[in-house]
């Protein structure tokens, strides 16, 4: 009978060691794959969270811009409403009275230069004030020098009205020549403000008969 061979312990140990190494390698690969999966999930969740945060930020900014725009609109409307409630008639009354005084001074100067003292044009204060008050009561506001001149019209003879006609004609010519320039230089102003600037220039202009008579 053949001789029975004994078990080689070293070979068994080598096989067991290789089996352990193989199993360890497989376990490591499985763990690495699982880690990668979790890592990918974390990245996906992070991106989703980032998108949500970005969407929320945009929503908040849009709401803020909308609120700011509404606040500006409300402020503008409030400003317009306040301006409409201001006592414009009182302001315009003072402006008209100032123009009346200038007109009277101009007429006095023209009369002084061109007429005898007996025929000077004089606008009586009480008549002037009465006409002014009556016109303001009817129309509420007289917005420019032309309306002021109409307010102050009294029953004068044609001869007495000549200085005023000359003054009006000179002013109309001055206005036609200079108002377009003032509008171009101050495009953001209103007509009443353009007229005020024009009047300031008129009071100093050599085209003003009052200045010529000095």
C-alpha cells in the first residue's frame, strides 16, 4: 500500500493568508465604492441646497427691489399731492403784486421821459387792488405777466394806454427772442419758472423801455 502523505501546514497557511488578503481586498473595494456613492450623494445634495439658497436669495432681492420701487412711487405721489395742496393763489398774488409794482415803475419812467406831468399814466392803488382781488376770486391763479397785465386793465383812454402798449410790445419781442433759449438751457423747469427767468433778464435788459429811460 502506498504511504499516506501528511498535511502540509505551510501550504494551508499560505492558502488561508491568500484567502484573507483576497477577502480584505474585496471588502476594501466594496467600502470604497460605498464611500464614493455617499460622496456623490453628498455632492448632489449640496448642489440642490445651493440652488435652493440661490433661488431664495433671488426671491428676496426681487421682493426688496419691488418694495423699494413702491416706496419711491408712494413718495413721488405724496410729493405731487402736497404740491397740489399748497396755497398757490397766495403765492401768485404776491408775485403779481411785485410785477404790478415793476409795471407801475416802468410806466412812471416812460411818462417821465415822454409826457408832461399833467398827462402821466397812474394806476390808482385802490382800483388796482380791487381788480386784482376780483380777478383772483374768479380765476384763482394768475400764472404769468400777461395775465397780471389783464388783471390790472382799467378804464383808461387810448392815449393813456400807449405806454403800456409800447411796454407790452417790447416785452413780447423780448420773450419771442429769448424764451426758446431759456427753455433749452433749463429743460427740466416748468413754464412758470421759465417765465420768471425771462422776467429777471427783462428787468436788466437794454431792450426794456424802463431801462432805456433811465
